[in-house]
């Protein structure tokens, strides 16, 4: 079963020493992922959709979150790069089953 996720680009303030804060976000597209996606699947889908560089690797990307929201951070600096949110219709469908 595939799930649809909204991809958000993030306007981030801050630095690695003091921490980062998301100032704003903009919807930039959607990706489809499996029901319980692994980190590599998330990275592949984001690269295929043009949301991450082809150079992005699991070794330099931190994938976190839960069943409803996924965060994509730069592993070295901790800077938030993208956010994924399960499509609201998909949340309803998942809750119904």
C-alpha cells in the first residue's frame, strides 16, 4: 500500500551552535512512499522528485519523525532541510482501516 506525503521546504534560521528554528514552510510537492518507509526509500523518493540533490546519501541525511510527519535534517549540522506530512486524506483512510 502506498501513502501520499506532502513535501515542505523550510525557511530556517540559526546555526549549529545555537540551534535552528523553522521560521516558515512552503508546500513544494508530494511523494508516494510505502506504508512504513525506511530511510533509504524516503531519500530515494525525495531525490527522484528533485527535492534532494543526487549527491544526498543516508550517511549525510538524518531521517526522523513518526507515522504522520517525517523530518529530513543535515546529519552534520542538524539543520532542518525538509519536512514531510502524511496527506490528510491518507490519515483518514489509515485511521478508518
